[in-house]
C-alpha cells in the first residue's frame, strides 16, 4: 500500500480532534463528569422526532432515524446526571472554565476568537442525547499551528457537550440503551483545514494538536476521552467523513484503507463503463422469490420464511463478479451494499449470487433465482429475507448504491473500526441540522478576557524542555520524552508533592509506561490520582521504587482498587527495621565464611545477598544502615 | 430597508449593514485584517451586544462578529434563505374516523425561536401542530383553529369566556371531541374555568400542553397531543380533562380532571398532578384505560349548558407569618367581591387578620378558604381560631386547592350577585371539584425518582 503516490491522486485530509475537558463539572450543569459501572438508579424511556431547522428545513438523515421508530432507554445515577441531563430542566449557563480552556487552546493555535458566542443545537436523533441535539458553539476561527516546518491552518475551535454512552440494544435494534454519565461533559473540537497530504502527516498533526491540548493542563486522560474524525478526499473520489478513530496510531491505517477503497470504487466505475452499464439498466424491480425457498436447506433463509417473512431479489445487470471484489481487507463491494441494506432496510444483511452457492443455498436454487429474475451469467442477483417492507427498502438502497457506483464514490459518513477499516454509517448531514439554542443567552467574549488569557498562556514546548533539563537535572533524552508524553503536568506535580527523584518519576512515566503498554497493560485504566498515590507511597517509604511497575499493572487490571490494596494483594508491604533485623542477622550467620575471607568487600557482597532476598520490599538505604550496624 | 431596522441591530452594526444594503437572509462577507467571515445575515436579539453582527456560517453555526473593530468591511454577496418555519403539508383525512378540533391558544407546545429576545415564542398554529404530528390523521379527522396566540400567563378570565364560547360553537356543530393546546403555566386555571363554564358536556374537552418546546426533537408536545386527540376522539367520558405525561418517560399520557389538576413542577414533563384525586384515565400504547368510574359518560345527544361569566374582582391572598391585615382592607376598598384565602395547615389565619376578615364579610365580600398545603382538606373545626373564622362567615372549600377555589369563586360571582346563592353555589359540587372522601394516593415526590 505504500506504493500509492498520494500527491498524484490528490489526497487531502482534514482532521477534527475532540477531547474531553477536565474542569470539574459538565458543560451546562454542575454534575460530576464521572462514568459509573453499577446498575443505574433511574431509567426512563423516550422517543425523538425530527424538527425543522432555523431556515425551515428538515434534515433527511434525521427524518430517516425517526422513521425507524426507535425507542430509547436512558440510564442515570445521582452523581453524574441531574434534570438538565434528563432534559427535564433547561440548561444552566455555560461553564466559563470550559470556555477559558478552549480560548487558551485557540490562542495557542493563533486563532481569532469570535466576539459573541452563539450556542447552537446540532440535531442528532439517534438517542445519544436526551434533547435530540448536541449543544455546540464556535469559539474561535482562522488559526494555524506549525507541524515540523509546515504551517497547518486551523479552521475552528468549538466547545460542545459530549454524548451519552450506548450501553446496549434490544428488540432487534428497535430499543437502544444509553447511559447519561458521559452526556454533557465538555468537549473541545478542533478542525484543521484540508491541507494534510499524507497518512503519516495526519498522525503528526493529530499528535501536535494533542500536545497543545495537554499543555492547557485541563484535558481528561484515559480511554475514550479523545476521538479523531478524519475527512478524506482524493481528486476523482469524494469527501468522506470518518468518525470515531480512538487511537492516534490508527489514523494512517484508516486513511490508507480509505484511499484504497476509493481507488477500488473508481476501478469499478471504469469497469462498469467498459461493460457499457448505464443507470437505466439498473432497475428497482423487486421479485418475490419466497417460493423457491419453501423447501430450502439453508437455515438462515428457512428461519425467515418460517416466520412468514418474504424473500425478494433484484437483478444487477452486468454486475457479475463485481460484488466479490475486495476493496479493503475483508471488505468487498458486497459488504458495502450490505451496509446500505442494513441501514436503510433494517435487515440483517444481503445475499448475492457472486458468493453462491453458500449458506446452505444450493446451485439449483441459484439457477432458479436467476431464471425467475431473468438474470444471465453477466448479471448479479442480490436477495434479502425479511418483512415485505424491509426487503423492499433494503433492495432499493442496494440499487441506489450501485447506481452511485457509475458515478464513483458517494459522499458518506463512515465509522472507524478497531482494525482501521470503516463501515457505512449514514449519509453526510448538512447545515439543515443547526438551530439556535434558545434556552441560553449568547455569551460575549470580552477583549479583556482574551488579553488576560493571552498573557497567561502555557509555556511552549521548547521552553519547557530546557526548563525541565535544568530544574530537574534530567538528561535531554528523558526531558524530551516527558515533554512529548501526556504526563508532563503530572510529572511536575509528583516531583513537587513527593520526594521521589525526578529521574525515577520521568523514567517511569515515559519508558516504563510505554513498555507496559507494549506488553498489553491497559495503562489508560490507571488515573492520575492513582499514579500520584502510587508515588506518594514510594516517597514515604511504604513501597519500593522497584515495585512501581508491578503495582501499576495490577491497578490497570483491578480498576476499582487502591494502591494500598495493591500492595497487600501483591505481598509488597515494605519491611520495617524490626522485620529486617532478623533477616540481616540470619544472612550474616549463614555467610560467616564470606565475612572472614573478604574482610574488605564483605559489606557489598552481603548487601547483594540481602537485597536479592528482599528486593521490592525493603528500602536499600535502610538495609545498608542495619547491615553497617551489625558488622 | 424596513426589514433591517426591525432586525434587532443598532448603532455601528446597523449603519454598516445599511450602507452595504444588506437584508436579513442575505449572504454577506465581513472582512477585517486577515479575517473573513461569510454567511447568512441572521436577525439578533435585544440581549447581548447589539453592535455584533450575527452570521450563520456555511456549516450552520451562528457567530457574532463585532462591527466596531477597525478596518471592518461588510458586503452583500448573495441572497440566502431567511429564518422561517415552513408549514408542513397536512396529512390526508380519513372520513370514517371521529371528528376532532384542535384549538390553539399558544404556549410552549407551539413555540419557536424569537429573534427579539433570542428565546422561544408562541409562533406555530394549530394547523402546523397537526402537520408536524401526521400520526394524528390515523386517530381522527382533525380540524384546526387558532383562538389566541399567547403565553398562558397573559390570559385573563375574558379569554376563558371567549374560549368556552368557541368550544360550545364546535360542540353544537356536532364535533366528537375538542383538544385545546395551551401554555402550561395557567393551563390548570383555564381547565378549571371551562369545567364550570361548560356544563352538561356531551363530548370530552381535553387540554394539552408541552414542557419542552415543539422545536426540539425531545419535545413532549407530540406524545401529549397524540394522547389528547386519542382521548378526545374515543374516551367514554364527557368532561373537561387535561392530558400530559404521567412520568418523565414518553410512555403513558394521563388525563386529569379539569378542576383537580395543578402544575406542581417548573420544568418536568410530569409537572401536572391530580390533587386529592386520581386521574380520570391513562392513554397507554394508544389505548384508553379508565382510572375512575364516577364520570359523566359521553352522550352526543346531551344538551350543553353554557355559563361563561366570570367576575374578575376576586383576589387570591396567601397568608404568611406577619402578614399585614391591611392587604385585606385594600382589596375591600377596591371593591373586590371575593377573596380566596390560602390559609396555613388545616386552614388557619393569624388572629391579627380577624378584624380585617370580619370587616370584609360585613361589607358583603365572600371570603372562602383553601389550604396552602395544596394536598389535603381544610378543617376549621379543630382549633378555636378556626371556629372563629367559621363564625365570621368564612366559607371553607374542603379539599379544593386554592387555584381551583379562586376560579370557582370568580365563576360563582359571575353567575349571581346574591350572597346566599353565592355561598350555596360555592359549596355545590359542579364539576367534581369536591370529593367527600380523601383516599390514600400514591406518593407524589419529585425528589425521590
């Protein structure tokens, strides 16, 4: 895949980085921004309806979601949700601390704050917010950052509320459960201009923006607090919006796959033109083929037919072989059609003759299907088994999608999977989703506020590097690593609050954490508070510094436990002087001959033997003190 | 030019927009230094800084840009779409379904953004409401009529009279049910008023409101309206009811009796509760489930009796510790004919007020008594101070809560000027406003959900 010349195909990438802000409460109420794992204290049911925008339009995506007739069950507890989150009380005023963080980040990116902030409602009726919209506002526009030697234009910074967390679906997807703990947590959104031209550069830009955000000292850490959306286009393709890339490292893969997918679709377009296929031969003529499967041995189809569902088929003229063409690993043209059918037709998936015989469907049945829809070996036949209405909606979506294939790449919003592949999510929404938030007055950003924040911006990275080197006498390599890490503020706080040496803290927060992550430890599970109490234990002699990694790993696995319980569970309680004395005595006695033979070096040899036995459980200084006394 | 003048802009912003000949809805470009903003010019509220120009950017976001910065330039570059509400197409009518009229009076149920204040305003007609809830056409043949277009706090007893007459017209034309979309703040007062004004009803009259404005996807307007239309078209009772959410869930709609219902929460969807009574019915999964059996049955042949007069010279006075009795004297001196006293507990008022109360009654003012506890029954036989009030001629209103008591007193004094007859009417059960038994009700506690 590295053989693609990205400049030749006109690859353009824009990023939208979302990160949760850590300002102690939610954006429009005083609830704690904390997720809960227990059973909810309150649940309630809602339905959402499409509404008109300020300009009188109804967003088609929104209308479609409504037609699906989805019910939503919300889950809440007292700590993290109040009537505001339940949409049972109007929002309180905008969290000014959150606004200040966004202004800080904006000014660090050389942006121009707007003079008056207008909070907007962005309609989203999938249930992810109780209101049916996300409150969002533009704070600043027109900025830039430097990535390497290149200037990257930043279009806008927004302040918005995070959505509720999906916790499950029931009833064939007709009922969705969401948890309200995450709803309303302040998010900053940073959008770059589409001026990124390679997958690797996109990752670098995301990294740089991430660093700026961390430098504000007011962003959340941990899994799921940062989310990248990637907008990708190539010259002959189209703009595709990919939502929810959680891992920074995944960005280049997502982009490479998307480029491959678009190039693959363009190949198909060319092939279709070669085959002389035009839009009017791709007809929305659906044929009821249920009878063919009355005695079928295919379990999937029989299951549907036995439930009185129908099987409908449509002929895709001239499409033979094209549906099994792989676009990205494990993702064929057929999968693309299937995603459309699932979304628009509420079906479980589709069957097509390119993959037949399969799923217990026999060659004879395939022949019958082709005969019924008058398909030849040049054609492909797609069929689905579901209710009459769902079948027709699904096949209509399939035909419309293959008609798009004649034009090239349809504009879509796609969602990123953990392996970097993407799936169809919905059509791209437009500006028709926006409506002013009438419950909250506009917020003036005064010149004074801007000046004040400008004068107190966080230290730039280069300055910080040299300061860390001198202030903590760290070497350049370690200083650079700590500046680049997400723990730089935490590092300084730990060093200030405990008497653990700076190099120990820095080495752990960079090299050790990195290698633990490589070993598969879920490092994001350990919060800053826990890391701090871990070092506090080391600083006060309750824990040996050699045991830090072990305790950290244990905490990553036992997310609700404390450092204290970790030391007990791991048997890491430090030896006191009274514990150590008998051990030292014993080792002196059993090693009498060493002491007699090596009068001079006996001390260091015995230290070695003792430490080997008590490593991780004893402070070496204390051991050395006792040993000196005993000798 | 007039349009830009009414768009909320003033000072340098207005001058700048005028000189560039910009109208609301135009696509404009604002430039200063290296900054450029392009978008649709949006009218602005009177709050905030009126010299900031509000532009809707291409992505749909609104931002305010100061017109006072140096070197600013505004130009019109095209014509866009003005902010508007597009009246939806009305669904097709099914002639075999019951015939129902939706009358709109305004309120949250019919609200959209108002550019004067930036908040919401009653702006949608009954017909638009019907259009945005097309499911209604599967329940009934729906007529729509705008009666008022205002918030409920602006309504007066004169409006109750008008509304009752409009409803009577429809009923006399043979409609199967009436739905009245109303602002929630005083909806309980209006439903009580119509309960007294529309006697001997042949069909149901159902009030309905919304706690979340209908311009938001989560609005309770649609579910409440569907429940109300269902009740108006099919319910077996012929009374004034009020249909709103039963809980915070969008599942059951509950119909309260018009004289027994009160708004008990500022914002929740289930703000309305039946006081000292059970609701008449619930609407669940499109079915009406009756909750009471002592109701007036639907009977299209029954002849409606219309008694629409209300006396506005009636005051509601809440007793509180240290209340100055001259407050009562004031109303008497202003020619008020009735006072509804909100006593404490079982219905008590400080002895400091006794002289003023005696004086009022002596001047021919009807003084009636309810409790500020809202729930429960007044009983002034228990303590001596209560018995004193009785002896003065105060009329205790049993388990009628103060707002319904006030409306009833207004209605009674609108019917007769005879003191004895007034007292008799006050104590007569007209529309289920009294019950003789207080039954244990499920607890209604908002804090413990």
